C-alpha cells in the first residue's frame, strides 16, 4: 500500500487528528501567552524575580519532552493520562520563548526614548503600556511564533500519554513499522508548523516599528 | 525662609549645597557643593567637559535624580516634596538623540504632554500646529510623518516642539544639537537663540561647546569634576582667568571655525 492511497483512504481520520492537534496547540498557546506576557512585563522592574522566572522557564525547556510528559502523569490535579496533562506540558515548553522575548522586547528599547518618556512626566504604567509594550510587540510576537512551532512539534509526543493528535499516527506507525502511518502524522504536523510560521511571520512584519 | 521663597519668582530654580553621587560598576558621577540660583527667564548654560556633572545637574532639576545632600528648589519647593510626575509635566526636556517615540507620528509626539494632561482634542491639535510652525516645520508636510522619516535636524526640531507643547515655564536641554552636522547645528543654534529670547522661559542648557554657550547663554556656569568653577555672563566669562576657563577659551582660539 502506497502512502498516497493510505492518505486518501484515511482522509477523515487524518483530518480529525489534525483538528485535535491544533486544538491542543491553540489551548496551550493561549494559556502560555496569558502567563508569559504578563509575567514578562512584571519582571522588567524586578531583577531578583527575573533571574528566577527565566531560570525556571529555561529548566523546563531542557527536560526532554517525553520525560516531561512522564513526570507530569503522577502529579495530582494537573497529571494523569489525557489532554489536560499534555496541555500543561505544552504550556511549560512554550513559556520560555514567550517570557524571554517579552522581557527582551520590553528592555531592548532605545534608552533615549525611555529617558524622554520619564522626563516628560509619564508614569511607570504609562511608559509600560504606551511606550515599551507597543515598541516590543514585534519581538514578543517573534517569541510566540517560536513557541507555536515548538508546541506543534512537541504536541505529537502528547499522543504517548493519550492526548490524541497527529502523534497517534506516528506512534502507531513506529509500532507497526509502517512508513505510511508515520507520514500520515508527520506530514500534517510539518505543514501546520510551516503554516503557523508563515502567518505569524506576516503579522510580525506588520507590527514591526523601526 | 518660607516667606522668602514665596515672595521670590514662581518659576525659578535654586540649588542649595547639593551633592550627588552614584557608585556602580560602570561609572561614578559626582557633583558636590553646588549652590546656584537660576532666576526666571534666564538662559543658563552649564558648560564642562564630559563627566563634569552637567547632565547630573539637569536631572536633579526634574527629579530624575534626587540629591544625596542639600536640596533643589523648583518654584520654591524641594524636588523631594514635589509630585515628580506633576513637576516633570511642567518642565520641557530635550536630549541629544531627541528620544522621539518611533511608533508615534510627529503630531502624536508633539501632543504627548497635552494628551497626558487630557487636553481636549481641538485644543491639542491647534497647539501641535502652532508648535510645529514655531520650530519651522510645515504641519501639513510633517505632522503625519514618523520620526524615522525625518533628518536629524528635523527630529531635534520636533523634540523642541514636544518639549514646549504644554507651555512649561522651564526648559531643560541636554546637548540637543550635539549629534547634528555642523551646518544644521549652526542653523538650529541660531533659530533656537531667537526662539529662546522670544519665549522668555527659564532655560537650562547643557553643552561642552563654548561657541554654543556664548551664542545662547545669558549666563555661563562652568563645571569641573562636579564643582562650579566659574559663573559669568558670556562676555565676562571670556575674560576670566581660571585655568579651566582658559582651557575652554584656548580651544576656541586654536580651532577657528570648528565648534565641537
């Protein structure tokens, strides 16, 4: 059986798994953004917290993804088998690029601009929301873009703990030594990553202020 | 004391035995024993070499820095007692790189303080027009441009317009023309000199360029390693015999035509 005929015959299953995969990614990304961006804004003024927050986020990034899923299973409330655990792991992975880029974007602003803002009598909050944040948007979005691509890839492994998605085909394919099955998971995942990269890249260029 | 400050001009600035130092790994800026009265309407030029403490004095006036010892009175009130946001909105500030907001148009940059002060839109728009004309920029041509679409000289003009927009009684300027090419610099110096005379604001202007100081100042205060070593109106200043004054005047003689 060729890969192509396998694809056409299992079109609906592949589509369903793709939707499931995207759902995992979108939920995880929304949560990671809701945590990462405000946290990044918060640590700009607090050097002690900054080291801790970036350090912890870096540690999660260094744990092999399969191991991270495994570690989470026995943890009460967030653990167990299924989507919830997978989303927690994906959030932890996505956090570092978002947090780091938010921080870097907010702090990498022309000092003359910040000096002028302060000297003209802007409050700290006004400087954050009207100056730092608009100027950091493109850098923050670059972090979100990186995180999205990582998450689409890592989410294939979520199938190992029963979260579904395109990884289901890959794991089954490995077990059955079937290239067609592996490709049925890998190709849509790769296309999703490319598509996300392209669309977020477009948005990033639009937000860039030079 | 209180009655005295209340009776003195509302707009003046006074340094009383001010010292400031910061110690960090990179630099050590110190000013010490500074006493200085800046009456209303004066254009005071703080002259000195790099690191002599000029910028520090400027930032002490608008509370970007607070003194370790002594006090700075603005309109008779110590900068320690001012609401610093209020204080700064009443003090225009122009710096070398202009520090325009790159995500704002020229008009939005100029409207910054009026918007922070919640002026109504019509009044702000009229004021922006007026300010752009004041600094020699045609509002129709420049109002909707972004800072990156301007030359260095135009950016500084916008910087001056932004600083003046809310009509602050005091204007602080930190080497505003320092990064410009000599021709543009001379042009802006001339225009600003005329503008300063017309506006009658209290201006504190930092420079290391004696030529600029002579052109703009009603009084020149010379700083050397954080201390005031001379204070005189321009013509008198040239006749002083302090070694640091001589160092500046001789640099003027040695390089006729140059100004930096």
